[in-house]
């Protein structure tokens, strides 16, 4: 099967793929725990990586079960995160800007598919000067099921009018990789959160930074059986 670049669609997880704000997220949980007088399990951040707050708060932290309280804590955690980002700044991961420019020049549409809240992404895009680099965004507010459910990536593919089988997902987290797989989408693992050897059995290709990939690589990846 021959495919042209403009028939492809690229779907990006956010944290660990476009940016690395793991420290900012961890600090926001710490600030929230201090505000609320709550305890944080030692392994909470690793276990919750890539999952929605609405899962983390009741299931991993055990802080609340009522929907209203879970929602309040979730919104406060994200507000603290944005405060930290504005206070301390944030940069894109190496190779991201080059790769996005390469996709745009080839006429390949892009969409973010993330468990992150939209206001967080909008804030970071502004801080980094990346506003307008993506064709669309799907965030936590747009889905009812979090990763590893494929909803976020299937909606992202729909936003750019591409069938899942013509798309590539870029992910660093196991939950997101499983979501892409469940949606029938090829996956590139980005070796930021996990090392390349750990990612390799789970994905179609591993990179350390996005600009390692050429347009030809992407076409070959989508057409490979």
C-alpha cells in the first residue's frame, strides 16, 4: 500500500512527549497534600502516571470518593500546577519544535490527545510560544474514559479527519501505549519516562526525541503490517 504524507495524522500525548513537567506535577500534588492535610503514598506518582485525577484521587490516594469532592480536589491540583509552571517556566523537550515544523511542512495534521486539563495545555503553549503549532487538542474534559481506554486517541484522530489506521501515536506512558493499541493505532514510544529497552516490546518504534523520525519513517510505520 502506498500512502502520501498528507494522508497521515500524528497524535501526541503531552507530558513526557512534548514537555517534561513531571516535577511540576509532583510538586502540585505535594502542595495540595499540604493544603488539605493529606498524606501521599511514596509510590503515588509512578502509579498515577498518565491517569486522570478522577481516578488517582479516589483509587490511588483514597482522599475522597464523592464526585463533588473529587472534582474540587482535581481542579485545585491543576490550578497549583499552572501556578508552578508560570512561576518557574517550562521548555519543550529537545527536537519537538523541529519535528512539528517538519510535519507542518509536509502537510500532516497534528492533534494532542492527553489526560491533562485544557487550561494547563493552553497555559503551557503560551509560556513556550507554541500557540497554533497543533491543529487541534483533545483533553481530559473531552472524554469520559481515561487511558488506557482508547477514547482520547480515537477522538483526536476524528478531530483531524483521519482514520485510526492512518495515524501514529507518540507516547511515553504505559497507559497511553495501551490506549493507542486498543484503538488500533501505531505507537512510537518516547524514551523519557521509561528507557528504550523497556518500551521496545510494547511499541512499533522507540525514539529518544521526536526529530529522529523522518516523514519517510512515518509513512513506512503506518503501512507496515
